[in-house]
C-alpha cells in the first residue's frame, strides 16, 4: 500500500478527516513514516514489513499505560501499517544529561516492564531462540565480523568468554518484553528532558539489557559512577558489580560495531571507553 491508499482507507473508516494534511518524516531506516495532522490532532503512520509492525504493535499495546511510549491508534489487520500518536519534541540529545536521562528511563519505562509467560523464546520477538545466552552469542558473532579490523583479537576473545560464561544465563524463568532499540536515537526530549521513546524493535530478555543499551548508545559519560547510579534505581536487580561491568563490556562491544557501521565519527570516543571498561573488567573492580 502507498500513503495515498492508506489515507483513503483511514478516511473511509472515519479515523481521519477528509483532505487531511500529511508529510513524510525523516529518520526511518527500513520504515516509511508520515505525519498526519488536522486542526486538533497529529498521528504518525508507519509502514514496514508485516512481521516488524506486528512485533512493534504488540509491544505498544502491551505497554499502553507507559507514558513515554506512543499511544497505538490503529493497526492494519494485515500489519502493512500502523498508526500511533505523535510525540512532540526534539530528537537532539544533550550530552551533559546522561544521569538524568537514565533515571527517567528507568523510572518511567524500564521499571514497568513485565515478564511474558506465553513467549516462545528469547531474543528478537520475530525470531526467537531458546535462551538469553544464545541470543547474546548470536549478537556477538554478528558484531565480531565488523570489529575484527578495529579491535585486537584479545578483545574479541574476552567478550567471547564473557558471553559463553554461565553468568549470561538468565535468572528469570520467563523473559521480559523489552524495547530492544532503546538508545538516544529513539528518544524525544522536551526542554532537554526525556518525554518519549519511539521505534521499538522488541526483544524478549532481561530489563538490564535495555538500560545498558541506552547507557552505551552515546559515547559520553560512560563511567562506572553513571551506570551504578542508574542501576541503583532498577527494580529486581540482585546482581553484583562484577556482573554489571561484564554486561556493560558486552553492550559496549555491540555498540562499537553499530558505531563502525553507522556513526564512525564517534569511534575514537568509544575506543577510549572500551579501554576503560576492559581494564575495569580484567582487574575485577
């Protein structure tokens, strides 16, 4: 379906007013996004592959009471498009505010995550595997292909050992439904304060994953103090600092691979953070 067909479909369903204005939004990687507006209302129409939108709509419906997330308005029965509320604000992240950002994210979203008893597995919602550790191993293998020419073999071996450690096995019998792409590129700010989180790529797993993902999603303030403060507000977290710092090193490894592919200007900062966290883990601090 193209946007004109979707507008007609929604107008016929009396969900949109005739002759509503719409414009394509920037920022979608595999999705097409359109902002629709009339005198009183703004909606976003999102088009993507049906399996992608089915997972996203399930996440938004599952957490419909979480204030940071868009409100799901309509889902095409064939999942060719979805419609959700527009969150006004800026996508610009103020690098001096990571402590405040993570505090708001934990309190207003991550602490509302719930386990899913009927999940068919762990990992990506549209392609689950049989364990959380298997998901991390798969992510590690993908990232390693990118990082072989940017990190030392010793670095890859360290992360491989961590991922294969029994510590990576979940302590939860049931996975939680996570955002999965919970980084600053998907955050919306109002007067520099977090007011929205968009574009989930849902994952069944550990809530700490989304927090570390957010922590590593920008190269600023990647310190023990910052992540320790954020984790202190996380519900149901009984792991020690050693486990946390290993998780950060794994998360940072995955993020550096993304950086190489999409944000090469940040690589130098990330490599400094890599040295800091590798030393922290190896010294057992």
